[in-house]
C-alpha cells in the first residue's frame, strides 16, 4: 500500500508537466483552479471513510462476524454513494456560480467534467476500506495505480485529440479534468472484479465446507453410537453455542446506526485531510479574481495563475516525499509512547524534526538556486522564474509541516496539524488580499511562505511540547554548514556549466543538464557535509529503523567522523 500510494502520488503530481507543455499556461491555470476544488469536495466525501470502514470491518472479522462486515460495506456504500451524488449535483448544477467565484466563466465546463468522477470515487473508497479491513491490501494498491495511470492516459489522450481538432482552452481544460472520471471508473472496476472473483471463490468454498460439514455429522453419529448419548449431547450443546455466538450479531445494528458510527470515526480524519487542499482552494478563489481586479482580463489572469502553479508542482513532490519519511518514523514513535519510554520518544522526535528542517531547507535552496533551469527544462521557457523561486521557499515550511504532522499523529495529537493548516489557510486568504493587487503572483507566493511558515512553527512547537524534542547546537551548526556548502557548490557549478554547455547545447537541453546535474551535485554535497560536520551522529543513526547497517556503511565510506558516537 505504501509503495502504491507513493507511486500514485508521484504520477498524479508529475502529470501536470505534460499538461502545461501540451496545452499552455491558460489551460494549466484553469486546471489548477478547478482541480483543488474537486479535490476538496472529494476529501469531504471520502477521506476518512476508508479508514473508518476498515476499522469496523476488522473488528467484526476478528470475531468471525462476516455477515456484519458485509452489513458495514452496504452501509458505507449507501452513505458514500449518496454523498457522491450530492457532491456531483453541487458541482454540476453550480458550475456557473463557482466559475464566477473563481473569476473566470471558462472554468465552468472543467468543473462539470471534474464532477463526473464523484459517481465512482466514493463507492471505490468504501470497497477499498472493506478489503483493507479484511487484511487484503493488494486490491486497493492495484486500484490506486490503475486509477492514476488511466486518469493520466485519458487526460493526455483527450489533450492530444483536442489539440488536433482545435478545441478552445475551456474544452481542453474540461478534457484534462475529465481524466479523473475515467480513472475513477477504472479503479472502481478493479475493486468490483476482485469482489466478483472472491464471491465465486466463496461459492466454491461453500460447497467444500458443506461436504466437510456432512463428514463431520457422520463422525458425530459414530461417536454417539460408540461413546454414548451423554457425549453426543455435550457435543451438540457446544455446536449450538458456537452457532449462537457466530450469528448473535445479526440484526442487532441497523444501517442507520452503522452510518452514524462510520461518520463519527471518519469526521476527525476528514478534518485533518481537508487542511492541505484548503490552501490550494484559497488560491483558486482569490488569486485570479485579485489579478482581474488589478486590471487584467480573464485570459491574462488565468495564464498568469498557470505560471504561478509551475513551482507548486515541484514543492508538492518534495512535501510528498517528506510525508513518506515522516510516516516511516511514526510506528517507532507510537510504540515508544505506548511503552511510556520518554527518552525514546524524545530521541525519535528530535531526529525526525531535525530531518524535517534539514531536508526542507536543502530542497528549498535547491529550488531557488536552480529555479530558472528547472523552469525551462520542465515548461520550455523561463516565464515566472522569480515567482518559481519564491514558491520554492515554501518547500521548507511544507516539509516541516508534513513531518511534524506525522510526528504528532505518532504522539497521539491527531487534531493539532489540521487546526494549524486551517489557520494557515485563513492567513493565506488575508495575505493574498493584501499582497496580490500590488505584487501579483509574487505576492501570492510570499503569502504562501508566511502562512505555511506560521503553521510550521506551530507544528514544530507542538512536537517539542509533546515529546521534548529539541535540536542540539552541534547538530544545528552541522546542518547550517552543510547548507552553506551545498549553496556554494551549486552557484559555482551553475556558472561553470553554463559557460561550457551554452555554446554546444540548445536552450532546453542546456537547462536540463544544469537542473539534473545541479540536483545530483547539491544532494550529494549536502548529505556528505551534513554527516562530516555532525548534522547527525552515528548514535542517532543507529536509533532509526535499519540505522545500524546504515551507520556502519557510512563509517566505512568515511562519511561519519570517528568521534561520531
């Protein structure tokens, strides 16, 4: 599931690059304005329910109540299908009004196209939760990957067809957003096929079970004859008890009660998941309108919004990787909390938060220094490179937020990250209103830096209070030196490479060489310098899962100093 989720999110993030390359900045802007709204509604409808369904199903499966588990599935499908239809109606019939709120009527068709996915995604979420509760992770993993691959394939196919036949920007954007419906249908089909196969296998298994029961009945009859009526009565009594226990749960809970229980479990998780798309929706509803208020027409405003979204794609990728790192540290942190091991909690949280600041700072510095070559490599021109660099700074705060949120979950503080991010969304809206009219998308980028930084500082402080995590002075100094070494290496390498490659390579190839070479060089220099300067010690490495082998190998390569313990 973890691998499938990482691959799925990577595909979903990187698919924006060919979208902009094929359709241009205005279509890219429309997509970036509409998709967060659809994502927010989808999160409201589905986010917490797979977890809630899996928990309740697992409880019934643990005591052999298979019929009650199926009852939970029926209740969840009823609830989520109804929510999906309501969400579809809201977007489909309200598309015109929402488009006016965004500030560009041409987004209406894309909003309606995105709404089609709500016929499929909620039911798929219910089925995923059901099979996860039964311990079957493979169907969900295959469904996730199938959904993303089909979504991206459909999007690119429709873009190609539209480009060939001269579709308008509004139609191209609608074709791009309709990929979600194709992906949702494919993902749901995977789950339904798995369910059909399982039912067929269950029918065959039922025949085998019946034969076994007949054989057992014959054995019991023989026991009656050989060991007497008293033992036969005792066996029969035990069988009746087992049957009563197995079927006692039937009919005790109505669908309405199941729905209420699922909602109670899902709502806290949903609130946490709403935080991230809320920031994107704030931009979608404020930035295009504020740009138009500053004197731009619809086409100019949405094109500029598309250019603003270029850097966000890379930042989202960085934050996704950070979230995976944080998730890997959660089990050890939760185990330490359960055991009451305060020292282990402090050590795990300290290492996690140090990694957050270090990785986030390195990623942000890399995005800022390499903004122009990355922009040209991915999007074919250097439009908005200054804004790209400003957006790159949000990688630091985004990384800290992602890892701190995982830490707080492991520490049992599940609501704090959601509250911090929702507060950041309110601050982002206020800062957009103050900065965008004067500074355009650069103002929106600065608003994002400030809002996310506020949430990051609150999250880091919450981790420190909950676990006593603090960065040692030596570790902080080591990371600072490593960042300085990385920045110096990138600046020198970029100047030298530009002088050597500029005369012999076309602009986009030169940009690709600079960007990819800079990422590799910067990452290697930062990692080596952080280890050599004491950013993390061998003792701290060994405290991580698998850290003993990592520390030994790094010591062998002379990347850890001899006094690193």
